[in-house]
C-alpha cells in the first residue's frame, strides 16, 4: 500500500531532476564559445609526424577547437577527436599558426589528416 507522503516525495524528486537538467542545459549553453567568424590561415606550420605513429602505422584525422584572438594569434587549442599520439603533434603545430586579424576572439574547428 502506498503511503500518502511517498507520492509527494516522488514529485519532489521529479521536480529536482527537472531543475538539474535545466541547469545543466543552461551551463552548456554558456560554456562553449560561439564561432564568431571564419578566418583564413595566414601562416600554416605542418605537424611533425610522431616517430611512434610512423612505426605503428597510425593514421587518421585529428579535429581541434582553436581559439584565435583579434590579432590572429592562436590562444588555445583543444582536441575534439582523434588518436592521442597524433593529437599532440597536431596541437603543437596549430599553436604556431597565424590567422587573419578579425573583430574579436573567434573559435574555429580545424581538422588535420595524418597518413594516407
């Protein structure tokens, strides 16, 4: 038999769950910077293919989120996907890139392919 308080308790839990989900969605909306614009690359530095990756015949694509300041300097690089061995080399190379200047900070998605 259900106790009258158990229904009230269940409703409170559901309400708390809804509030947590909404708070999480709002946090995600404000956590990720929006892409302000597409910027052309003025200076591209190629990555060094890691020796370990060569020996193990590791190939693939590394996708990164790249933050660029108004002057075109790369200020932050984060790997979104790809092999970790390749990602380290890709991040090091992209940190040396120079983009066209723009109105403000921009976050761009960059892909780098290693191998065939």
